[in-house]
């Protein structure tokens, strides 16, 4: 099974994710911090589920992802909306978010849908933060979200997960390394081929690590960001022990 096939399956499995809430929160952040960006980089853009809507709002987007096949799907999806861009644009780049470099600075860097949790060492986080600081214009914003440690413990306590629909099914188990607060998700996915009764099997393993929110905040400040604000679960409330998804807005 090609990874491109999984990229299409990814969109099918993620269609219930709160992309409208992410888009709303991003635009609220612009308003709250007096930002009127022109250029935005979406780090870990996947198949473009936030990149494309932002471009349709008129922004100049660069979507960066490590997966060539995810980017191929994103580019195909963007082509379907080309006539609606009306001033916005999208450029797709295959790069590692720890080393990304566009050759010029941008107004805003985004990384949503817990992409940074896939960085499994503190040094990886530091490198990504430092590279993003260098890639932002003075006064620029870095906006990202992460799963909290509490969320990974909740995954471990609640697993296994199951889905059984006409065209797709999965079995999802998780194992948590409590000391590192690192979780391994193992998914066995069955996807129905179009026009047939045949299902194809995809096996996926995803590793994520959660970090102390205070450590993330202090690291951003140590690198040079002048302001770091935190928020919880798509609201503007401060994170608590019950927070599942923490948002960070850091200003250069």
C-alpha cells in the first residue's frame, strides 16, 4: 500500500477534526495580537486542511511537510480550489520543520494538529523553535498547539479504540512510556477500494511525546521570543490539569 493511499485515507479518518475551530482560533489570534499578516508558513501542513482555507482567505501560504506524498495530496486538493484563491496563494515545500528555511522571513508561523508532539527529544523541540524564530520577521507570531501530558495519559487509559463503517474500519491501540510521557499508537486500518467489495489493509505506527507546558514556554523565552501566551482547548482560558490541547502564541 503506497503512502499516498494512506494520505487520502488520512483525510477520511480526520474529517471530524475541528478544522473550523483551528481556523477561528488562528484568526482570533491575529486580532488579539494586532497582526495583519501577509505571509504565513504552515509547519507540518499534512494534506493542507488549514493551509488551503487560509489561502482562500487571501493570505500568502507556504505549506511545509516532511512527507512528499502528503504534499502531493495537498497540492491536488489546492488545485480544486484554484479559481477561488482571489489574491491568496500556496507554495508547497518538502522540509523538516526542525530545519525549515524559505530564504526570507514570514509574518506568521503555524503548527497545528499537535505536529510538534511528533518531535521526540527536547533538542528536536529546541531546534524547531530556534529555526522558527529565525524564520519570522521582527514582531512576527508563532502559533502552535500540542497535546498535553494529561492527554497522553487519557489516551492510554481509554484505549483500545475502534471504528467500523461501511468504507473504512480500524483498530487502534496505544502504549505509554510514563517516564518519558511518550506514547506509541498502533493502527490497523481497512479501507474499501472504490467500486469493489475488497478492503486493503494499512498498518501505521505513530509516536508522540508530550512536554511540560512550562518547559515549552520557558524554552521559547530563552530562544528570544519576547512574549509567550498560553490558552486551552480552543478558548482563551489558561491551561489547567484538565486541558487536552494547549495553544501557544509567541511573539518575536
